[in-house]
């Protein structure tokens, strides 16, 4: 599927976003809340991940774990719940994104930064 033209969300919320955009949203969401599970990411309005397909988001989370941006571990509070949190590399990336916001407003015109919330 090739997207043509400027991205506009549908009434039911966006179902397609570029993978890099989703990665940035995950990093910034985890930066703001420190740790979260996948269900909370897809249901929290602040995450910007509403409407994401579960398996696609799961694959991106696994990819970020492989890159050592985030860490996946079992929850201490509930059985069979996987928690994600930023590792040092992910925290550096989030700090760099915050710095970009402060110093270069033109980056926010790129589709990769569409909807990325800085907390």
C-alpha cells in the first residue's frame, strides 16, 4: 500500500502511520510515563498510538527491543503482563527529540514527526 498526498486521519483514528513515526511515539510515550504495557499504549489518548493494529505494534516493540532502545520484562504487579521501558539509548533519543523541538521547529513539518507528543 502506497500512501499518496498528505496524511489525514480518518474518523475512527489513524490506522496507518509510517513505522518511524510509530517508533518515535513509543519512545516519547515511554519517556513520559517511564513504563507501560502494550494495552495501555493503544488505549491511552496521549500515546498517539490509538488505532494501531495489535500485531504491528507488537512487531515494532520487538524491533525496538532488538535495537536496545527499550526493554521488555514481565510485570511484577500482574501475571502474564509484559512491561516496556526505555533503556539508556531510548532515553538519549527522547532527549534528542526534545532538543529538536526546542531548537528546530522545521523538523515538525516532516511526516515522521506527525503527532509525536513531547511531554
